């Protein structure tokens, strides 16, 4: 997805540097090293969950790094009218800031946004990852989870950054606790009805439209006020991470910069989920670039990608749990100050 243009001589030089022994990268990293990753959650106060992620901001090369902002907003949908889906649904959207891609035309930018949205939507909204607590009232009300991501800066490896930011925002998401309520019209006793009829100087016959003895009920819900703003998405440990293998057979490299992306013929995007009580799952896979890939080599890349993704997943989850502790302590202090 890189749109950076490099000359043939520059491409040849970069490829030769990567294939030397030991390999040489412009920023001094090894082929499998990531740039510095900075992550912060809870950056959008009006969202139900949010995160801001930057890859490479502190690196000597790559400028300000790749930066992605992701936010989750929950909306109530009416299942009965057909607007929603029983059990809730997930909708993803990716927007690319024009300042991040000043060299792209508006049509090319739209195409990039569409491609990234499709990758994120098809992966995150897969039924195997669906949170079970998006239902409010079965058959009546459900939550629509809107996951919106904005790419602020692209300095390479934007797909991996996008999925890390999305996972952090979903991890940070709190679903408001709901309490079902029912309303029922007071019943009128038969004696009261008879006394009322006897006092009227009108026809005492019954009408097919007489609804005085009909109990009218309506189901709805209310939001109790809790200091922690709700409960986390169930199954949040299953949200996937992405690892991109930039392929220059027989080698591959991780976390490529823009010039490196423009110098390799193929990129393999692998999205892995690591459930706590089940084997790892390859949620989706995308291959981009003009080159071809041998099936045996593809299987080897998938096996390697699983190892890299597990390491990335472990590091990211550790950081997210640290963010949980920080934010919960801050929320408790704020709640105590209001009492």
C-alpha cells in the first residue's frame, strides 16, 4: 500500500543492503526489529474507548513515525424495526488524513481508505470475534459498535499500526451497564368497571375497541450510574494483531519504512488471534504487490508470522494492562473527589 516512489537505482541499493550478511537497514535495525511503539488509551473523552499509537517517533530515521488514532462509539439500534441485528453488530471505518498522503490524488486516497476499511472490517467484524455483551434486550435493542480509525501520519507499516490501535481502542472500550425495565398500565377491577358503567347514561353495550381491560406492556432499559463507566467487551483478549512480512525472497523484514516498502516486491499481512484457552487462529491474510509467491514459501512465512505476531501480541497486552491500571486508578480518584 506504499505509494512512495523510489528510483530503480535506489531500489537496487536497498535490496542489496537488505540481502547482505549481516543485513543493513538505514536506521540500524535488524530485519525483525520493530521501531519504538508508543501507545496511550483513553485519549478521546467522549468515546466509549480510544487509543493513539505511534511507531517510530523516537527513531533516528522515519521522521515523526506512523501515527494512528482509533475510537469506539456505541449506539443503540432498534432490532424490531430492522435497523439493528439481534446481539449487536460491529462496523469499522478507516480515514486517511490528506496531510499523511500529500502525493496522492483524491481518488487514490479514497481507494486507500476503502482498502484499509475492508481489511479491518472483514477481520474485526468476523463472527468468531463478536462480543457477547452487545445485546441489550434480546429481539428489541442492541448496541452498534462503531470503530473509527484515522491515519494521521504514514511512515511505513501502516496496517500493523492500524490493527494495534484498533485492538487498543477495543480493549479500552466500556459497554454501559443496562437494566431492563417494564411498564404496565394499572389494571382496573371488574367491580370498578361495572360501577362506572352504571353511572353513565349511554349505551351499556361493549365495543370491539374497548381496551380498558387490556394490559399494555412495553420493554425498555435504563443506564445505572457507575463510576467505572461500564464493563469491558467480553472476549477482548481475542482481538487480533497484524504482522506484515515484507518479502524479498529468501529473506523477509518487519516494520518496514516507506522506502523499504517501495523496494520489496511483496507484502504479506497476517492477522492472528491468540485466545487464552484455544490455539492461535489466523483470522485473515492479505498479499499485496506485483510479485508471485511459492506455496511452500507461503507456508513457511505463515509459520514465522505466527511467532512474530505472538511476540507482538504479548508486548501489546502487557502495555494495555498497564494502561488499565493507570486509568482505573485515575477514575477512582475522580469518583472519590466527587463524593
